[in-house]
């Protein structure tokens, strides 16, 4: 597959066209951002680590029957994906209270959420990714009610697969964010799944092993990503 021109550069990944109109190349850069791009830093090895982490997770989700855009690894920090029309909506499931939920509702961090919660956010850095709902998404044309229902169902199916995968590695899947697109009329999981877009805590000590280490200046960010990867069987060699 031939790489053509850069279509779009996000905060952590760049997207390239290819000689196949149905396929794109995702380049995972070392750039790391937090607070809607307010804080940016380059962390050595991050592109490679997140590319391999994402490939492993997408493979597990695909094996569980969840449609994903992932087609295969292309290099250490690139993969090939389906060329989808992305929906500007972020789907968040939480198993344990943390992050913006704690700030918004004043609940204590670490409390179990039973049943797990589902939230929608608009992908819009300038507006700081505001929380939205199904009604707003429909009115403004961000996603149809049918698309939203499918995204919600898939986001919860991902929870069942990944909660168990991480639990087997002694990890708690606290929360995560997914983004979806439309490929040939079907809702398909897009973007990435890596410790950049989820919270993972050690099940015993509750040590944070995800991007909160970067957000909170705790250090050892990539070492933590590699640790969680190794615990679930990702090959970084
Ligand atoms: P939050 O607690 O900041 O709302 O985030 C919930 C989860 O979703 C957390 O794992 C981080 C992830 N997330 C992103 O990766 N990017 C985003 O833009 C948002 C809103 C959340
Ligand atoms: N994903 C957003 C950013 O990179 C929010 C965050 O992770 O804090 O700025």
C-alpha cells in the first residue's frame, strides 16, 4: 500500500491517504496532549507503544465480534485503517468514579459505579469537549438516534471484553472513551484504544497507570503504558 499525502494532523496522530480510497494510514506520534491541547509534550517511544497497544486491543475486539476500522500494522508507529466518515461524538463508559465525573458531581474518586455510566461529549477542543446528550446530537446532526443507539450498545460490549482482559492482568478499567465512524453504512469503532484515552489502575494498589500520570505530572508515563501492555500480553519487542 502506497502512502500519499497528509490529510489531517490531530494532537497525537496524523492521518495519511493511500492509493486505496477505502484505506488510510494512521501515524502515532510521540506527541502527548492534555487539557484539550493546552499542555503538549513529546514522550519518547509513545508512538510505537500506543500503536502496538492499539493493534492488540483492536484485535481482541474484532475477535469478540465488534466491528473496528483496524486493518493491520504497517510499521512500528503506523497502522492501516478503513477510511470512515467520523462522527464528532465521544462515548465514555465509567466503571469507577474519576476525572470529570468527580469534579462535576462532587462524588468521591474510586467509588464503584453500578451499573456503569454512559456519557456523550462533543469532540470540540475550542469548546473543551462539552458534555452533550442524544437530543442535542440529533438536533445538530452530530449523529442520528439509530447511530447513537448502536454506538452505546457497542461501547458497553467493549466494556465486557476489556474489563475482563485488564482484570486478568491485575488491572481495573476505570473508564474509557471511544469514537465511531461510518464505513459503507455501518457504525464501526475508530480512533484508538490506548492508555491515552482510558484510565487503568493497579487492582491491588490503585496506582494510576494511564494518561493521568501525564495530566497530574506523576512521571513514568511511558513506563506505565508499557507495564499495562506487558500485563495483558502486548509485544513491544
Ligand atoms: P473525563 O473524566 O475527563 O471525562 O474522561 C473520561 C475518560 O475518557 C478518560 O479515560 C479520558 C477519556 N477522554 C479522552 O481520552 N479524551 C477526551 O477528550 C475526553 C472527554 C475523555
Ligand atoms: N484528549 C484531550 C487532550 O489531549 C483531553 C485530555 O486527555 O486531557 O487534550
